[in-house]
């Protein structure tokens, strides 16, 4: 894909991986449609996208509201939507301190609503706006696949999000896969890990250069990116 012709939707774009990925696509000249619940922080990301050389459309949208997601897409996507990155996510408590045996029902419901159902809602609404060669990149991490103490409902919800990605990979025309950037310093990791800007290029590569057959239904990570771009 030609990056300067891309229209890209990034949810959870107000901070963390979402904000860094949005700016990285801006550097490629893409039109980036941004959404998050924090309108002020979202405006900061939109400014960064445009300073980087792209164009931005920003809307305060909660991914738990599928009607709001649809209205965003209907209003903001003039041409085909090429890439979708559902990066919105939440965690209860400090990472590593909430055993699933002590997780509250309210926190469990919140995690699943945003991190899994939110991914489903974004994918479900977005595919109608995408061409067959469009791509969906679902951010995730090893916590979805490998037991890690104290990660509570967050780990469960990320496993569910990967299940959503596999379901769409099987049934949608578009290539849908999981992108695992490793441990990244965000609110979801307590600030531990790589700077989000260091891994944002992984998402641009997976959206534009990785063969669709290698993305669809799979998990791609930093090693794949670095090996391919040496």
C-alpha cells in the first residue's frame, strides 16, 4: 500500500501505543481518524499527526458504544478505510497487583467491555467501510497467552480480544491479525517497557509491507519486523 494514500482508524489514540501509532502514520502522510474518550488528549494527538505531515480527524468516542463508532466512520471516512487499529484498552488497579481471584465483577465487566467487546464493535462496524485488501491490526501482548500473576481481568480480556481477531480473520474479507509489540511503557504496564514511539513502526510495517497472508489469523511481533527490515 502507498502510505500517503491511506486512511487509518486508531482507537485509544489519546495516549500510549495508540497515540504513537497515529503519529507514525502521520509521518507517512496518511489521513488518521482518531478516537478516544479524552477529547483534550485526543486533540494533542491530532496536532502531532498533522505536525508529522499527515491529516487528522479526531472525535471523542467510547468504543463500547457501537452506534457512536458507526457514526464516527460514516462522518469521517470519505473514501475506503484502509487500516484499523483498535488500541483502546483499560486496566483496573496497578499492573501485576490484581490477582484474578480477587478481581471485582465490576472491573471484570469493564475490562471485557472495553478490551474485548470494544475490539469487536470497532471491527464489526469498520469492515463495512473497508475494501477487501484492507487490514485490521489488533494490539496485544504475551499476557494474553502466557499466565502472569496479578494481571486479573486485563489478561482475560486480551485473550478474548485475540479470539475476536481470529474470528474476523476467518470470516472477513480483510486481513485481520494480532500485533504484539512486546512490553511497552504505557499506563497499562505501569510505565515499564519500551517507549511507544520505538514500536510504532511495527504497525506501519504490518499495515503496508507484511504480506496479507502472513498477517491474517496470525501474531506478528518485533522480531518479525526487525528481521524483515534489516
